[in-house]
C-alpha cells in the first residue's frame, strides 16, 4: 500500500482550561494540510480505540495537536506528550495516530521489583527510544496480562499501567513450550478477533525450515543433505560423509548437538554439547558403540541428521556467519547486520550461548582468502541470506519480517545454509548507544503493519 504519514506532536490541554472534554486544538495550516473539514466531527483513533471530537482552530505550532488530558486518559495512554505518525481517512473523517507497538514476551516480576525482560531487556529499551524518535508508543506485556497490564519506559524505569490495545504485536516469547500451551493458544484466538497484526509469528523447527527451503531449486545446492534421523540413516550418513551432525528439531543456542567424525574405516569420534556425554571427547569408537550411546536421545525427541561440511576456520576454530535480515517499510528483505561467530576453545558450535565470540566478517574471511575473494564471498553470503529469507516468508503462515540466518563457508569459498532462526538473538550488533539498523527496521515494519491494518479496516475492499 502506498500512503504518506505526517509526524504530529501531541501536547496536553490541562484540566484547568475551560474547554469541552472532547474538543481538540490545531492550526488552520495543519487542518488544510490534513485536508480536514473543521466544521465536521473528527474521529481520532489510537490503538484500537476511536473517540469523536470537535476541531478548534488555535494559534499553535503547525505540527502540533493539543488534546485534553481526559481524552489522553480515555485512550488509556499515560499523561505525557507524544510524537505520533498520522494519516487521515477522508471517508470516515478519521485521524489515525500511531503506531502503538506492543512487544510480547515472557518474564517474571516480584511485587516490588521492576520487570526484567531477560535476554531482550536492553533491546526493549532500544526499541522504546527508537519508537519515541520515529513517532509512536511502545510497551511490553505478557500474554496472560494482555489488555490488563503493560509496561512502558519512563525515566529509565518500566512502569505498569493499563494501556491501549496495540496496533501491532511483535512476538518475542522465549519458549517453544509456552507457544504450544493452551492458554497461549487462547490468547492468539483473542488477537484474531481484534484483527491485530502479529509479527515474528512463532518458532520454526529445523525440519520445517529444511522442507520450506528444499521446495526452491535455486537453494538446493546450498543446503547440506538433511533427513529425520533413524538408525538406518545414522549408519548411512556416517559412512557416506567425513562428519555428520545430529540436531534436535526444536533445539536452539547450540544445545544438544552431536557431531560424529570418521577417523578411518572402522573408527569414529563424537563430540557433543550434552553434559552427560561430554567425557567422550577424542575417544575412538565403532559406529555401533556410538549409536548405543546416543540411542536414548533419539527416542526421547526428534533429531535431524545432517551432512557435515569442511568449513573455513578461524585459527583452527569453528567459524560461521550470522546474517540478520528484516523486512523494511517497502515490504522488501534487507540485511541489517552480518557478523562472524567464532567458537570457544574446545567447542564445535559457534553460538554465543556456548562461549562463542564475534568479529567482523571481512576480517574473518581475510584469514582464509585474499581481499577480492573475501569481498566476493561476503556478497554471496548476504545474497544467500536474502534469498533464504524470501523463501521462508513466502512459504510460512503468519507474518514473517525478521530472521537470523547462519551460513558456513567451505574451503572453496562456497556458502552453505546451516540454520534459520525466527527469533534471533539481539546480542550480535554493537549498538554503541545508538539505535541499531535492525531495531530501526523492526520499527519501520511494525509501523507499516499498523497503518496497513488501519487502512484495511477503513476500506475492506
């Protein structure tokens, strides 16, 4: 959809002013710019609520609208000044102000304590500051308190309040188990009734990602051979490839991964991030012996088995590349961040949760290839990530606008897809106190979703 938004500064008319509660003030210039009829009732919408008001022409700044405090309260907004983006729907004579963005996550809070949003706490602060700068209102909530209590940032503290139903919801639930619970499913049904766009829909399983990517022939040669693990496939893959990986389809952060490497025709070694099997490092086994040790794991949950690729390393240490991709305001995928992840000593996965560290991608590539090839390979990494994001979003239900894509590079400089994350970590970029490109992209995309939804409600056809 194509439309333009107007930034508007909202100021308060104090209670002591003798003015009708639902009368608003704006300049004649702004009335003309927004193409409003000053003699007609104006509907104002914030979040999911609409209030009818009268326009009073006043000598105030061109980009300002003054609202009575009681109207701000009626919108369930905190009593403060705001900057909003605005659009006018001429048919219903409605001024839509927003976006109101709600971030959904799971967190714990004691009665007297401020909430802590776990691994995304600082990111929530960053989003708040970015949305204030862009225009809009941001808050954080848990699904069990939806429509009752949210937390907004004021004076660097998260304050609880009853807040307006949001225009759009950004999903950062930490737990797959929670997303599959009945109370959560009931919450999602309630959202459908409100027709609120729900962004970053859900966790994706590794097998689901593989199936979606395998549909596209242009990506097939960049995907390691991958199957649902069985005893027969375990023996087949182990004898076919120099190394293989076994990964739980619902795993994350490098947990519970097993790597089996072929030493000679009869002997194999395996490494794992499982503590109960960690003492087997560098010991040689037959395939039968390894299978007997991992067999209980395969009966406990579903694993994929995947071809191992000989990737370039960083000083003999495992290395891969994390590419953050986001949809922008034009509904196009862009790369917002690329980093090289280097595994910790004695680790075979590069995840930060397992002690991995970050470096700039070009610096990492230059340790294995010349300058020109490094630049060419980095461009290929980004191109592959964008194509992957496009395919995943095209074949997924719900709204997908953010993905973290892990890519390895083999010794010939060819990139390979390792994994796709629908809820990527927010610890990959060094923000240096600034609003990072990934946060700006999320804000732009949420704003697009919010105003697109408002337009659809105004004119369903």
